[in-house]
């Protein structure tokens, strides 16, 4: 069984908590956000639901939004528990993440009053940012600009 299939949201979040604690201790960071791609994007959205992590923001690139195996994360079901702003970036030609999944996740965030931005890039496939950057340069450049702006926004909000 591949290692990814053995992971559980609780243990991923425990690892994230340890990493955040080390980051805060070693650098004095006062703002922490998660950024993840695919599996990591799903985990980023799930981490945003954790009170223990005290995240300031969560970014997910082409995150799977529905569980594909027993015990897998379910961001749509947990969207109302989200505790920080979210940026979701998806490919419009992604065969695994359907438009209705994206709409359901966004609807859950909206209903919970969670600050969020969800962007779907028409024609971009799954993994457009890391596997086919040159083919989808315009979408990648826009996505990266949004990520940097989002991280600046959620980090700067603490300084007020």
C-alpha cells in the first residue's frame, strides 16, 4: 500500500503542529499559513479546520475535495469548521476534481462566513502548476501572484 494511502488527517495535523511549533520557536514567526498541492492541498484545507494549529491562512492547489478511500480527508464536509482564510486554486480541465465539488466546498465556506477566494483556471489540468508550468504559464503566473498576495494579506492582518 502506498504511504499516502496510510496517512490520516489527525496524524498529518500532528506533524504540522510539531513543524509549526519548531518554526515559531526557531524563527519567532507570528503568522503561519499552509500551502499544499494535490494531496498537500487537501491537507492544507483540513489543517484550516484545526483549532490547535492556529493557522492564519490555508492555500490549496488542486486539492481533492471528496474522500477517495475510507478515512481520507473530506474538505467539503468540514468546510464549515474552517478557522482561517482560504485560497483554493483549481484547474478547469481537472478530471478528478469536478466543478460541483469546487462549488460545494465554496458554498460550505460561504455559509460559514469564512473569508475565501476560489479560482478555477479554464483549460488547466490537474497539477498544472508543477507538471505543466510552461504550457499553462498564464494560469501559473496568476496563481502565484494570488498566493503571494494572499500570504501577504493574512500575515499583514496580524500587524494591525
